[in-house]
C-alpha cells in the first residue's frame, strides 16, 4: 500500500521472510511499469517472423523461426540492458555471417543501478541461491565502514556480499557502494572463468581502493577455512 503524508511517500510491504509488514519512506515514488517491444512498421508478418506481446521469438542463438533472420536486444524481451543488447547485436551478426553459432545469452550477466550509492548485482542472491543449493550456501558480507577507502571518502553506507557454494564456487554477488559498477566486474570475470573465492583473495589490489574490499572479504573466508581444517586446528592447538 502507498500513502502520502506531508512531503514523504510511505510504502507498506509484507516481508514474508520475517512475517511482518515493513514501512519504507522516501521523497519520491518511482514506478517501473516495464516496456513492450515496438515492432510496428517492420512487416514481420510479411517476412514470416514469429513474435508475441513479449517480443520477437528467437532460439538460444538469436535466430528467429526464419533461418536467415536474427534479432537481438530489447526487442526479444528478457533482460533489457544496454550492455547486453550490444553484446547480443555482435553475436547476432557473427552468427549470421560466420560458420557455427554462438549462444545469444552470456553465462554471466552483471548489472548496475546507478543510484547513490550504486547497487550492482551478478548471479544469484542469497535468497535465490537457497532454493537450488539449500544448506550448501555460504553468504559472506563486509560492510564499507570496514574499508579504508570508504572511510576516507566518508562513504561508509553500503556493503559487499558474495554467495558461494560449499566448494568455494562463486554463485553471485551484490555490492552497494560508490564504485559498485566497477567492483562487480572482477566478480563477473571470476564467475565467467570458474575462478573460486580463493582466487579473489590471492589477487593483489592497490591500496586504498574500493576493490580491495573484495580481496579482504575473500581473504577473511580463506583464513577461516584454513583454521577450520585439520592442519589449522593442529596449529591452533600448538599455539595454545
């Protein structure tokens, strides 16, 4: 439910996780109603290309039901990002002109909401990872108030959150920070090339940077994993 009092909007939402209703206040209320592909004037019917209210229908190589016609970007529905549309356009041209066909959807798709601070996301969230992986999911989080660059910039609002499975494989990440759009890229690269969390800990970062928060988070978990191992427990017992 939405209400307006004085100069503020109030949004009441049911939080199913905790079973309570929460109230969120803000200066403005933005409503995202979505978009529909505009195919008017393309004469798709004459070309025999199938489409619906959700967009032009393609297979996983961006090929329509007409073998020599391809479609890419927002017009095919699904995720609607500029970087994805450009990537798909390149792939569609490649598939149309060269032998063989590449997949029309990348393995990893990061995105950023350019608020202040920025919000960046890639892969699964902590909630969505619970369904397929259950108790095998570990959620790691480091608040920006523990990151020197954020303290210097007086931008401590935010966090870095990484979701991993029991083998250290990165399932997803959420970053809320002034440079979140740049920070999410190295995690996307790690996921693309199956680099585990330990790999993020091993890679050196310049100091002081926001990206160092990712290294510190990964290194902290690597330390905990070592101390929980047989060698780590023996070492702790010896030091005592």
